[in-house]
C-alpha cells in the first residue's frame, strides 16, 4: 500500500508547477521542483560556484507519523553541473508543517541558473524506527573494534 503525502501549496506558489511525482515505475524518489516567487520566475535564481541557496518548492507537506521525507540530490545535476545538497539527505520530520525548501550548493566551477519549475531534488519517503539510548559500562567486542575512517582497507 502506498503512503499518502498531503501537499498544500503556499498562497504565492504557481499552481502550474507540478506536485512531486515519480518519473518511472521503479523510481524510489519523487521529483521536487523549484517554485519561485513571482519576481524570480522569468530569470530564475543564480547559484554561483561555492555558494549555497535555499530554493523554495512552494509546498508544505504532511508526512504520516512513523515516516520521514528524505530530500536527496539529483544525480544529473551533480554530474552535469556540480550541484548537490550540502546536508544530504535532508530530513523532513512527520511533525513539521512549514515551507519545504531545498538547500542547493554549487560544487562546480561555473554558475548554475535554477529555473522556475525545474527539478532540483528528489524526495524519498522512508519508515522511521524509534530507538532508545542507554548508557553502559562497555561495548561488546567486534572484529573491527575501534578502527575508524578507512580502517577496513581500500579498493
């Protein structure tokens, strides 16, 4: 059974911009689109190299309890333009009802123009497991032990 995400458009949002949708039957994520305020719709937003920008989607969402929305980068933007998400994946909690924005960063060498209605990220709905945390005197031993970054080898 599919999880239903309720979506509310902001009053200023362009209703012609598509709601999040999946591009193919096997896609895990639904495309999120830039829904820019009226004064930015013609020229878009310019994301300079090394800069970050909060891009509006014009949406608010209601995620059912027990789930989260993970906001993830689009591989095509990353490969072609060096554009990604600095906090990937971003998490939208089930009790958040504010505006849904996507933080984009330009890791590339040239400026990137974010166009009104363009696909800027993808949203994956995932179940959330609640965990409790308990203080202990010691942890069980493992083969890896205390080996940290890169400790399992390379290649």
